[in-house]
C-alpha cells in the first residue's frame, strides 16, 4: 500500500470514528415524521434548541447549574409548560423579559408551528402539584 493510500485509509477511519462518536448520546427529534407536530419540532430544533432544553428534540440549551449559567440559557421546556398563546407572545416579543431572545425569531406559519408543537410537548417532566381546589379541602 502506498503512503497516499495509507493516509486516505487513516483519514477515512478517523472521519468515520468522529461521526460515530458525535452521534453518541444524542436522541434527535422524537416526533414521528407523519405527526402534525413534526415541522414544529424541526423548527424548534433549528431556531430554539441552542438556548432551550427539550428532550423531545434532543436539545440541552438551558443551564443545569446557576454557577455555569450563561445569559443565553433559556427556560427548560421539559420542566416548564407553555400554552400556545404564551409561545406566540414570547416569539413576537423576545421572550417574556425581552432581554436576550430576539423578537420575531420566526414569523407567520413557522411561529404557529413552533407554538403548536411546544404547547403539546413542553412540561412533560414538570412536577405535578396539587392545589387546594383539587383536594376539596379549600375553605
């Protein structure tokens, strides 16, 4: 085998290994491509996953510790439930504080698809709390 052939073989092996290892631990989008929520999941992954965490799309953009938190870390949507109207408001206004998230990061139909998706899949790991009204013990 010539030196050039050996280099090509080694480069191919290295590239293949990097590709294989980069996929370790990633789940990607866990919504069926036939689902009406799939396009919203793709849009969320492409426009929101860098700052927000949501297991359904394999994103981990939120801080896991106050000491390592960055200004760009957004809410963890595994824990935080959002309604369609809340998501539309946040997209149009740059979140709820307007401090970091860009206004109108997506618009029109894309914003609606993300809002529909997020209202369905956000908060799936939120702790359930029981209110006084639910227990029937309210005064």
